[in-house]
C-alpha cells in the first residue's frame, strides 16, 4: 500500500507504494484511512522539534473505517467509523481512571508499536498511528467510534488540532463566560482554541498572528479583535485596560511567544502553553514574579481532553452549528502532494490541508 515515510531529519517525505502491515494482535484494530489532516507536529518531527526514530510513517490526525479487529477487541467492530486518537485512552490505567486519559499509560506502548513493514522491517507510525498511509494497525485504545454519518474529513480534524485547541480553551484554561482571552498563533490549533473560547462564552477574544490572512480567518471563527505581534501591547491595553487577559493561550511552540503569553495574562490570570517547542529551548522567569503575579501557568497535552467523552461532545457542537469544522479545511490533496502541504503550512497559507484517500 501507499504511505508517506520520513527516512531522516529535514528530508522530504518519501511516497512509497510498497509499505506493508504486521500481524494483527489480539487487541489491535486495522483501519482504512479515509482522511488525514496535516498538522504542524508532523513538520515538527521532520525538523527534529519532536524527537522520533527513523524511518517513520508520519500523520497523527485522521479518521477511517475499521476493517478487522483482533480476537480480544470489543470496543469496535469491522465497519465502524473511527477517529484515531494519537494518545490512546485505555480506560483502565490510573490516569484514565482519574479522568486524565490524555496522560494514558498506553501512549508509550502505542508509540513504540512498529506495525508497518518496509523491506520486511518493522517501522513505527508517528505516535503509533501513521495516518499518511492507506491503512494502519493500532491498539483498540487508540480508536474512538463515531456515528457513520459524520463526514470523515471533518472527523479527521478532531483527531488532533480541534481536540487540542478547543480542549485547551475549555479543559486546560477553563475559559469562563464573560472573560477576556488572547490566542497567539492562528493555525489549525489556534483557530480551534478561538472557537473553544467563543463556545465557552468569552467576551473578548484577541487573535495574534504574523500573517494578515490568518487574522481575517480568525474573525470568522470568533475572534473579536485581531493584531499582528507589533500591535499586541496596544491591543492588550485597549481591551483589558492594561490589566492583561483572564486567559492567554500559546498555540505556536516558540520560547519568545511562550514568555509573551505568560506576560499577557493578568495578575491572577491563567496562561496555557499548547504549542510544542524544542527540547533544548529554555525559558526565563524571575524568581520573584510567580509570587507577585499569582498566575496559573499550565501546559496542555491533547487539550487536556478525555477523548472518549470530549470527541463526541465536539461532534455534537459541530452538529449544533456551534463548531465550524468545514471552514477549517483550506485545501484537499492526494497523498502524493503531502510535501507541498508541509511547505504551505510553514508559509502560513492554510489552516488545514486534508489528505483525501
Ligand atoms: N507570532 C505570532 N504568530 C506566529 C508566530 C509569532 N512569532 N510564529 C508563527 N505564528 C503563527 C503562524 O503564522 C501560524 O498561523 O502561528 C501559526 C501556527 O500554525 P500552524 O503552523 O498551522 O500550526 P498548528 O498545527 O496550529 O500547531 C501549532 O501546536 O500542537 C502544536 O506542534 C504544534 O507547536 C505546534 C502548535
Ligand atoms: Zn497534531
């Protein structure tokens, strides 16, 4: 079958048509991919921001149809439509039992399972998925069943960016009605965070991006104010009277904008870091400012979401017309064009490119 494979750092993806699958284990599910989004984290594996072994089949934002299940699988059956969950939710480990499935202990094993075969050798998919392939095998903890009338391109977006962004506003930040919010970065994740803040009832939502077209799009999804980084300080003062925002969310993954996000939260406010920066990049805080600011600084992994309940909730918001997923799809491509999609994403030309299988 066809798959897009990263063989080493900073190389274009190789589109191969000779990729195979390993044996289906008792707890595994084989899924035919219908749609896969192209997310910045795919680029982050290519450029080394997110560490990975090589070769690796990229892609972690996808949806498809179950083809076959192992003998011990009861969660889904052949023919079911599923969203792939890049962090599994096994439902029985301690984090899952604590309602923190985004920390599921199966995420390591899922990521390590090398279920693809290239030249006879086991090869892993990104986060244990690898949605840039026509089919994949994953443990059943890594699939979330959905209604079969949901278009699978819309479902694919929920696999990463939408759950991450909407979840960051609703679950990680806990945006409250009437509050003020700033979102730095308006890609697929930031646009989703804007929608999450709107759904949560924020009064003011400031979107910050370097690209003019992104700011126009941000308004469509719910931003009440927009600015380029140079106008950020003025916009903050105008919207919050200089106090700073109740909630500030970073959706880029850059140490400078992470620091700016902390600074943008008001005293007593909340800063949430959604973007994924490099392991070796450091941030500086004075030892005094935490005391003085009394701010909450938190990270956000998969939007701090329990996917088995949150993904269905997102679909209900979508059905109710409160979450616009269709407009987030800027381009549709075939798998062969994935390298062009990586370029377009880094040039700020798209919210999401979706690969149509
Ligand atoms: N200031 C403001 N905006 C910026 C800056 C900056 N210094 N640098 C980049 N941006 C904007 C880009 O113009 C783009 O619109 O941030 C946005 C990033 O969007 P995408 O590249 O589409 O990335 P996305 O998929 O949304 O992921 C964002 O979240 O999950 C993580 O790994 C992911 O770190 C990445 C982040
Ligand atoms: Zn992603």
